[in-house]
């Protein structure tokens, strides 16, 4: 009778521990999924780890309750986990990098990023890899470890961006006249920010090149307008400079032949 009572009590404790572990695991998973700052993929990943981790601890506690050598079991599981970890070292590094990217969020889906030689719009961010689409509409599958170990440049994160556009004029042209032509040309473009004193357009000479005086036009605009604005400015300013007779020179080289004929005759006599 005492043995039966002892076994029944142990079974009851085991059921209570397993039930408590199952409830606690689900509860923790629910709490993690309610965290608004975490990505949905990361919520699912961390919630699953927490749920099954707590349940495994409950199972180990029950085994110990029934007298199983849990120390040896943990040692075997640890050795197996180490072997699996070494075999999947690259995959696990991508997972850890994916977790960090999901937590720190250096970019979001829809952002245009540059990472080393990789450039494209982010289509999805997972635990193993990030999917990108280039401007040529080609598909890129980039392991998260590659992104995590390289500097990431996000072109879409900030709402406004600055860009410098360089125009070269001839040394014979009037610099001040070129300034006025450029200023008049861009004045009507509403995409250029003019209200903030720190972001007003600037026109300046930035270099005296071999064949031209380089004038830089510095403008601020919304990030979504950067590319279209640049294309339009280059075209309209070029047309305006041509109309006012201001030339945009190109590099030239002058080759001077010294003593070519006399040297050829001397070589002929020597032969």
C-alpha cells in the first residue's frame, strides 16, 4: 500500500509539473508575442524557444523525480548539441545574425540598402537570410552572416537626403553668370527644400580641374525625390547653360612630336 501511494504521489507530481511547464511555456510565448517592438519572425522564433525550453526543463524534472540519471542524460544531450552545433556552424551563425538584425533593425522591408558589393531593395528578412531585389529587378538571396559582418548603408532610413551635383564650366566662362543660371533654373522646382536655412540650396566652386572649373550644386529633398530630382536637374541645368553660352568642356590632350623627321633620317643612315 505504501509503495502504491508513493507511486501515485510521484505520478501526481509529474502530471502537475508537466502541466505547469506546459502552461508556463505557453504563457511566456504569449507574452513575447505581445511585445510590439519585436518583429513577427523574431516573436515566433523566441516564443518557440521559450515554450519548448520550459517544457524540456519540466520533462527533465519529471525524469529526475522517477529516478532517471538526468546528469548523464544532460551530458549526452550536451555532447549531441555540441556536435550538431559544429556541423551547423555556418547555419547557426546566420541564425544568430538574423536575430540581431531583427532586434536592432538597421533596415526594414522596402528599404534600399548597400552592403559591400550588394545593393537592392529589401523584400524579406528571415532568420537565415535576407531577400533583396536589385534595381535591374534581379533576385538576391544573402545569408544574414554576410550582412552582419559588413557595414550596411541604408538609403531609405532618413526622410530627407542631401545630394551634390557637379557641373564643369570652361575657364573662359563667367563663374558668377553660371551661378545665376543654375540658381534661376532650380528655383521653380518644388522638390528642393528651401525653408530650412541649413538645407537651402548651395552653389559653390569646389575644384579647379585640368580642363574645367567644377561648380557643385548642393540640394536637400525628400528621400523619395532624390533620384528623379537628380535626373531632372542635370538635364535642365545643362540646357540652361547651353542657352546662355556657357560651355561644359571635356578633357583634351595635345601631342607634340619633337624632331620626328630628323630622327627618322638618322636612324635610316645608321641602318
